[in-house]
C-alpha cells in the first residue's frame, strides 16, 4: 500500500517471543523500525469473535480504539474475517485516502506481501498517470507471483492510455488465465473490453454501469466514456454524449489522471475555452512527472489549447517544437486531429517538412506532406491538398503512397464532396488503372484501386463499368480468402441504390456498419467514409432523416491507431478530412421538415 511499510512478520514474532509477549514502543520503533503498532485481543463470543483493536503510535499511545465484531460459520472463516476487519481498520487509520474494500482484502489474503506491495504501488501510479512506474510495479508483482492475473490485467490497462493503445490483444490472452484474483467488477470490465468495438461493447459497459454496485465507479465510467469518445460516433452516438460521460468520470474521481486528461482534450476540441483552461490547470497539478511517459499530456494539451484559442501565442511556442525528436513532431502533426484544427495541422506539417529537409529524410518529408494534405482538404483548399498528397508520393514513392494520392483525387469526387473536380478524378483514374495492371502489386492495392474505380463509375452513372469493378472485387476475394468482402458489398450496394432499391443497399451493408473494421484502418482507409456517406444518402432517399444524420455523425470519431506506418493515411484521418462535408450534409438534413 503506497505510504505503508510492514515490518517483517518473522522479525516481529521473534522479538515478541524474546520479550515474553510484551513489546514496548522502543521495540517497534528502534528494533523493527516501525512508527506504529497494532495490538489486538480476540474473544470468542456467542455470535463469533470480538476483536479489541488498538493502534499505537511511536510513543506507545493509543490513537485508535475500537471493538470489531466478526461473524462466521467456522473457525477458519472467523479468523479470516477478523484479519480482514483488522486490515481495513489499519488502512482506514493510516491511509484514509485509499479505498480498499472488504472483498479486496479477503481476495488478496492469499498473496504474499512481496506481491501485493508493488501491485498497490502500480495502482497508485496508474491513477496518477505515471505509466512507466505503473508498468514496472505491476511487472515486479508478476515477478513475485506469475499467477497474479489482476496485476497482468492492470499492466495491460497501462497500455490503454499510451500512444499505441494496444490493449485488445492483451485482454484476449488474459481471458484464458486464472481469473480468481479479479473482482467481479474487474471481470466484467475485462470481458466488456475484450469485445470487438461496436454496439455490443457499448451495451456491455452500459450494463455494468446500470448495476447499483458499480453505477458510480469512476474507472468503469471512464472506460465507457473513452469508448464513446473514440468510436461512439461510428454508430451514431454524438460527441456531446461522450463529453458528458467524461464529465461524470471526473466528477466521480477528480484525481484520476486518464479521466482528467481525456476531458481536457475533449473540452479543447469542442471549443469550451474557459472550462478547458480550468481542467488543463488541474491536469498539470495532478499529473505524474514528464519522464513517466513518451508524451507529457499537460504540455501537449497546453499547446493544443493555444492552437485552438490563442493562435498568436501558439505560433510563438510552435517554433520551439522543431527541437523535439522528429518522431514527436510527426506525431503532433498527425494527431492534431484530437483538437479539430486543420490550420494547425497545415502549420505543423510545414514545421515537420523543415525538420525533414534539414535531416534529408524522405520518409519524414512524406509524412509532412500528408499532414498538410489532410489539413488543406479539411479547410476546403482542395487543389493544395491534392498537391500535397502528390508530393508525399513523389518524395517517398511506394505503391501505398501512390494509391492513396490517386484515391484522394478520385474518391471524394465520387462521393460528391465539393471542390474535387472531374479533371482530378480523370488523373486519379489513370493512376489507379495503371496500378491495377501492374503484376507486382499487392492484392490490397488492387482492392483499393478497384473500390475507388467502382465508386467513380457509379458517380458517372456508368452501370456497366461499376458492375465490372464489383465483379473484379469478387474475383479478388477468391484469391485472398475473402478480404474483399466489405468493398464488394459496398460496390454491389451501389448498384442496388442506382436501381432505386435503397432498402436493399442498406440491408446488404448493415453488417459492415455494425462490425468494426480493424483491418480497414490502414488497408482500406477510405472505405469507412464512403460507407457512412452513402448509407446516409440512402436513408435520406427513403425519407429517414434521423437515420441519415446518425450515419453522417461518423466523422466525429477519434479512432486513430498509433502503429500504422506514418507516411500512410488511416481511416480516422480520412473521416476527419471529409468531416466538414458531412457536417454540412447534417445541417442541411436537420433543416428539412418533418421527423423520421
């Protein structure tokens, strides 16, 4: 327990025996090095045990006195409950800020102190955002007892709050272990967290919070809020709902750093300057030192606040970022998505480009141009955005960078996004057809090319060509074992919608709407945007305005994955860049008369 050390049991018993069963204050302070001692007298009574509990200070004075009443069905149960009651009383007196339940003390009673002490330190560090110390402490607990599954779960939780957020695989492996060290709440949260992202997982968190015992639990509230914030919009949950849940998580534990950090970024993103400033100051007060993580969030969000609300000062402080490691500058340039500031993304892209030029790094230069392209498209400056993506492919030419440059020229035009021209689409079409014909191209690139060309043919009303590309997608699926199922279903649904069968188009893509596409984050980054925009249009054509709006909310997600190669875009970035277009469609639909 943080702040509490326990004298060696063997040393204490030996000293107790040598003193004839009577210890003085000098014995526990001088010999054992303890500042306090507990003295208990246990009496057998009719209903169980009475424990006369006394906590003594360094002078031997009684500072806590209470009679603890213990009931049980057997002698072993009585002794166990007595130990639990004494432990809780000691913790309550010595560390009043620490919340430990009777169930936890009882569950942990079978573990050695060498296992529990680092575990409790890990919990202390996790709450304070000391990620490196938390991971090390849980590792120490596991080294002492590899069967302590709860420590393994907590160590996985540390990864939830890091840049790569790689917790899913960890939970899957933990589920196969001995779960006896987990509390009922830990077990429920782990099972919910191991579910695929989507409505089923959100419902699992909601069910946990609906239980009277857990409805006010801050960490359970945070996990639900975190999922809503990053991915709830993919299933029609507006960003405001996530912000509300983050407020609740902080209200339930205002010193829980992950909750305060997430609320800080959410308030910045949603334009709440004063509240964000207050929360940012609080985050700085409670956050662990900056050497505990790769990114020091108080500094990250301080710059984010300036970028959003004080651009003049932000320009001055931004220049100093050139001295940061290039990888950090790159991360800032891409993850500025978290504050929804396209102009900042352009400026950070320029800064990264200057760093890349200084280092002579083609990879960094490509990343810089990608950041500028994303920012320019979100600003509605389409020619400049397309030029930036072309520059990225020119600096770091791979099939992946070439196909994404071509997709930017083709797919937004095919989806009807303003500012993208037929000439852009013609140029992109030639690039995609060239990639399709290359024998050395990976199947994933061919799938992306075929999907884009099917969308383009649909925009142009060329049913025959659209169906040709859909058939080619189906054929590719036979080669790669079904990896083209989602693109093929979308291409086929385009045909249904073109024939006026909007319900059929919605039904055939319903599975892809509900099931999270983890593979598609990098392998097909445009597919999600295309799916949501098209489904919204089909709902609108059926007069289902509210469903259309829910589909067009998808771009409010911050579903960014840290492990995708930096010169390449990912689905969350495409969603953000096309977000202003979707927002305009939502406003237009909201103004239409009549409910769904």
